C-alpha cells in the first residue's frame, strides 16, 4: 500500500494543472483578484513539491472546486535542543556566513588592505557611462501599446506565433511551444520585455496560431466599449479588471483563425464580448 504523500513529495504536472484549475475557480467566484490569480498561477507552474502547491490554495474555500489536491501528512516536529543550544548554533552559523560573504565581496571588488576597511569605495569613481532610458510600450490596451507589444514579440521570437495570450492594461502573458519538448509549452510574462519563461504541460486544446492575425484597431474599440456593452457602468470598472484574451478558434470550419474575448468586471457584475479577428461579434455574456 502506497504511503500517504507529504508536503515534501515532488509534484507532478497533473498536480500543477489541478492547482491552476482550483485557482481559476477561486477567481470565478470572487476569492481572488485577477492580479492575485495571475501571480499564483505563475508560482503553481514552477512549484516543485505538493507543499508548495498546497500553500497557494490554503487560504481558499475549495469545497466546490472542480478538483482537489491530495491530503498531506503533517511533517513531524523536530525535537528542541536541550539548554537552548539550537539558537546558539544558528547564530554561530549566521556569523560565519556573514564573514564569508564579506570576504568574498572584498576579494572580488576591494582595493584596500582589509575587507573591513571602507576608506576607498571603487564604486564611487566616475565611469563616464551615460544612463540608458528605455521606453517600451506599457499601456497595452491602446492602439499603439497593442501594436508595440506585437512588435516586441517579433523582435524577441522572430514571429507572433503562439497558443494563446492574455493582455492586461500594463502586462501580458504569452504561451508558446517549448522547442526542447513537444509535450510542453512555455509561459512568458511581458512587462516592458519578455521575462524568462516557466514551463508546463501542453493540453490537447493548445493549437499553434498567429496571435497577431486580427484587426488591432477594432479589438481596442470593442475592449473599450465592453463595460457598456455588457450593461456595466464604466466608472465602476477598475482598469485592472479589464483584459483581452486571444485564442485559436474552436470552429473546425475556420482553422487557423482567432477568437478574441474582451472581459470586464466590477463589484456589481461581470461580462465579456467574444468576437472574431475581423471584429465580428460571436456572443455577449453578462454575469450578475
């Protein structure tokens, strides 16, 4: 009979995917904001143990979630060291590490006779290097920002291909194939540039398409009018609660085309407008 799993048990891809489904459920019923959801999903895809995954959902109500994580054994408590010797040992180790770090730093960068001599700071010397000011697109839900994001994709990857992309006001999340393993996909977060990716298992719904194959100006217009379209007061919708998803169409008669969805929410309801790449509206959903 297999032993019950503990917090230190290595997580499988299925465990990571189940955690993401639980987080999706928590977002849908209002337990998480979109920013919290995005952050936790990113952590879930990189988690190594079941304990790491459990910590991402421990404060959530998960009884109605579509899946559940396995119950974990509690880790046994370590016995206390007699006479308080444990704290003394920890302090001694900390002191050694600090001294070791200072010595390494001085050895690499110091120009004095001692690592504790700070009479001459090599970093204080003028190096004549001017500051380089970067101006990447940040307002991504505008015509210039969205076109700029797509151009950043071309510069970073050489194309605009991917499985799907989610575009928030100031950042985006992009999923692309993992060139080293066809069973997996890479998740890139864009914040003025594309960060190093995390990896996760690819699902059967992942279809590679050109994520730039849509009318950008029309998409921006639909996104900006989405609140009123679904019956919400635009003044009640916070900027961070508006986002655009770009996915491959599920219509087998038009392979390679895109389905876009403008999503909005407020304290008084939420909704979405689903449309094709040319702006043709497919459906309008409202949720009270």
